[in-house]
C-alpha cells in the first residue's frame, strides 16, 4: 500500500499521452509553460486514471463560458480610462458557479481560466453544491482612490449584468479585492435586479461585511482551512504542530491568518517574504506584530524584530513546512532546488510548477495541493451564501465547527485516493474531486 507521503508515486504515462491527445483534439497550441495547460494536464491525468469517458474529459478541458468586457471608468481627474474585465465559468454540473474576483495588473484570460478549473475541483472535493468560476479586472487597485475603486467596481458589475446572480454565479473576494468591494458589487446588483427578488440580492456575492450579510470567520477562512488540513495530515508525517517551524511567501490575508493560527498552536514562524523583501528570525517571528507592521507599511520589509535577508537565503531557510501564499507559479525549479523543508503546503492557487513539484517529490518532500489546502475560503463562502438565502446568522463557533468537519473529510478523501491509486497527493486530490463529478454526470447525462 502506498503511503500518503510517498514521494516516488507518479502519474502514469497513459495520463500524459491522453492529455496530449485531448489538447490536439481541442486545437490547443501546446505550451508546457502555460498555466492553464499545466492545470488541465493534472486534471486529465487523474481523469485517465479513473477512466472517465472521453466526452467528459473534453468537457472538463474547456470552460463553459469565457466572458470578457471592456468598460470606461471616470477617474478623479475627470479623464476616462478603459478597463478589461473577465468572468470565466468553467463547470456548473454540481450547482451555481462560484469563484473569486481578482484586481491585479497581471490578470489575463488563461490565468483566470486556470483558477476557474481549480474552483470546480475544490467545490467537488469539498462536496459543495457549487461549480467553478473566476473573474477579475486588469488593474492595480493600490493606484486607485477609494472613489475610483468604487466606480470601477460598480461599472464592472453592471457590465457583467445577468452573467452573475444568486442562482447562477456567485463571486467572492480574491487578490486585490475585499469585503468593501463585495458590498459595492452586491449593492449594484440589487439596484439593477428584479424588484420582486431584491431581498435575495445580497447573496449574489460572498465575503461581504458582517453588517451587510457577511459571515463570521470569512476573513480567516482560507488560513483556518489550511491549519485544519495540517492538523489532519501532519501527524502521519510525524510533524506535530507544537514546535513545528514554517516559512511563508506572502503575508496578506491568507499568509497572516495562517501564521497567527499556527502560532496559537505552538508553531514557529522563521521567515517571510513578500513583494517588499524578506525577513528571518530563527527564534520566531511574532505573527500578530508582523501583521500590524504590514498593515501600517504595506509589507514585511523594515520589520524591526527580524533580520533582512536576500531571496536565496529565504528559500534556503530550513523549516518543517514551507507555505507559498501569494501568486501562481512562484515556486519554479530554481526555487524548489533551494528549499530545505519536509512539506510544501500550497496556500496559494497553483503556486508550484510541474518541474518544481517533480523535483520536490523525488527529493522526498510531501506536496499538499492547493485544491485541498486553500478550500476553506470557498467553503465558508458557501456557508455565507446559505445563511443569506435562509435568512440566518451563524455564530463563529458554528462556522468553525462546520469548516473543520469539511476540511477533515476532504483530507481523508485525498488520503484514501493516494492509497487507492498509488499516486502523488495532487493527482489524488483531483481523483477524489473527479469521482464525484463523474458520478453526477452519469446520473444526469448530457442534455439533450
């Protein structure tokens, strides 16, 4: 029987041949460095192991809908700027589309497509009655005033129109967006929506402020979910959370909450890197104090109670668990070759490239995949959507109890899939998700 942590388990050659054949059938220009093709390759490898029908593999290899909008926004100086926005809806066989809205200068169609696929897989792995979507605007929100940000959000929401809705597609916060932006989106939708169903309008998005239908625990949900996964999986790797050492790439919402919640459990943060620099303190960095510093200054650089270090030193810092919690594809082969860790836990979406993952697995590092590790956000978003529709409000303890149950169950599904298929954990997570999707397609069939 294959251990959960088995580093040598690899996807079969059949999976790679199958992926290439499907890419050619769909007319893809094959590019090993394309994030979307990397993501779909992993999904199709698992699909081949499960022997899913060919037509279903074709369906999953492309999103159902790719929406692109261009819209003008009046800036504070009176001039107008044209912005490009996206909403990609990958699959809704399990329920309404669900996924975040990202404001970032690098937002592009293929990246949004990749993230929509991951959302489909996450929702299925977590057994949520939701499908996968993702969206965003190509913009640096830090360069906009609050008024410009509000006008951009309202104009983007109106441009999307009926492509989003409480029963159809439910956005949420992502990189560069927050509860305030979700409130503007919901308010815009309500004002344009059907008056007879206006009371349902707030459930068009999740991640809203508490005063406007938000859910307790949503701000920490992704970090909390990751911590629950580590609680469930690390004992099998002989790594207790108490006195566990870890480092982080990214100290935004996910990274900071992960650090604070692990700190409460006795783990020690040794090093952090973000867009402003890298810091290290072997005796431990106070996660709360660092979060306060980042809130004031915008980054970890200049934190007085840790030493500034260069990028190579950061990656070479020896820790039990390395946690990338920033952008996609940040850990490529050069970074992987520097890492001195026993576990890599993906808090970000698709942060590890295939060459980096192959190297780490061969080295004996356990790679815990993003569709498991960072599913806490969409799970608590589902709780918020459910509360809005049922006119309920859950207390924080109820939210955490339900989240823990979902995360533990999903981790168990992945462990069972590792044993059943003798594969790495990423492929196992996709297998566990695709088993569920495959069953629903068999029951529902293909219309007409």
